[in-house]
C-alpha cells in the first residue's frame, strides 16, 4: 500500500475534488467513490441542512451511494448535489432503475452566507455549477486543505474555519480517514489562545505541535460563540477500507461525532447542523468485533484531528470584515 498522506485519499477507491469561489466566499467539496459504496450517516446538530440524507438510515432500502457532497451556501448550496449528479450521469454512474440510472449523492450544507463574500448571484444560485466543477476536479492523492471547497467560507467563534483531513491505520492494518468542513458556532481553540482542544490526539505536528496549555482555567472553558441566531454547522465524512454493513457504517458516523466533541467547544448546538457521513469501501474483510471497536475508536480520533487541521490550515478571506485566520492571530506559533 502507498504511504499515508494523512488525507481521506489514503482510502483506496475514492477521489476528492474542490470548487472554490473566493469572491463568493463559498465552495463545495465532493467525495466520489469508484463504485457504489455502503454508506450511512448521522445528524446531531439542531439546525441541519441536507439532501438525500434520509436514505442513509440503516432501515432504508438504498444501501450504497455514488458520492458525498459537502457545500457552503446554506439551503441554496443544496443545488451542488445536482451538479455532481450531472457529472456522474455523464459517465454512466447511478442506481439502475428500470431503463435509467439515478446517481445517489447525499449532501450536507453549512451556513456561510454572512461572511462578507458577494452573495448577490441573481436569479439562480451558482451551486449546481460549483458542484459540477468539484466533481470534474476530483482526483486521487494530495488535495488542498484550509480555505478551499466546502471550507472556503467557514468560520468559528475565534478564528477562520476551513477544510481538514486526517487518517490512521488500525492495529490490524485497516485504514480509516476523515474529511471535515469546520464552520462551528463554538471554538476549536482553548480560550483566547492558540492551543487546540484536539491537541491530545495530534500526530507529527499536523496542527502546530503546541500541545495543550500548562493550565486550563475556568475562563478557557467559558462558552464562546460567533453569534446568536446564526446557523453554523460542521459537516464531515469518515471512510474506512474495512467491509462494513450499513448499520455498522451508521455506528461509525456516530463515533466520528465524538471527534466533534473532542475538538470543538461546544459542539452540536441548537444552531449547528452538525452532520457526519460514513462509508465503507469494503477492500479488506473486517474480521472480529474487536476490529470494529478499534475502527470506532479511530473514527473519533481522526475526526478530531481533521477539525483542528481545517482551522490550522485556513487563510482569511480577502473581503472587508473577514474573520482572521489562526495563522494571522498566532504567527510563528508552531514547532516547525
């Protein structure tokens, strides 16, 4: 197997593509599977937005998906999945229904309409084209993090949000990885300082190598919000090469939400729409139940790491009133 890139593309059998519009202050990220893939998902935030998410329930009939979409744009961004469906249809992908094919493309959206970007797009939103462009850009190997794709317009309570990813290998050689657009109502950093709540799980200085502060005070754990009556939402994907059932993928998505709780304070608020999709490419037999328990454990950790990386790698939008990035507020605060 190829050496780990610490990205979702460490899982063979999928591609990742971004479309980024810096003037709009928004974008989309698509995860395209090489073939129909067992998938599920869970929503724990109080203000979600999604498309074809109900079919991910283990009780529902459709068992596989062709792609996932993460997008900005709030409800307008739901058009992005249509663009991805168009791209899949062009190449003959989709669930066979009689004489036609219907690409199965669940989507989650985040709220980035108030970040200073130019949202005066006229009659029709641009997100269908953004989704199509992200699909056409999908590829294997290295992809960008930070202010790209679905993370373009993302913000948090303290610094600019962004798109992050992380991966791991279990003790039995199974691979698991997460990709997330961090647009939390709360904060990924401790108090007013540079340290990340996810610091205990960091590997190889992937988000600065600062660790936790020597002490954490009551002031550090006081709730910080980027606003009230403002919907936010962190949306992500966790994928493994282990062979899972749809019910097991559902449980994996729940465990990945544990990464939200370890990397964001607070997470899953009434105005967050926190959503995680999970998928299994089925390249490696799972083995016994202990192997699945370890994957659940790792789902929590890779998601927490991906969230911190998304914030760490972000750069500020070049618009009036844009939220400063972590690197703007804490220049030089890394071990490298």
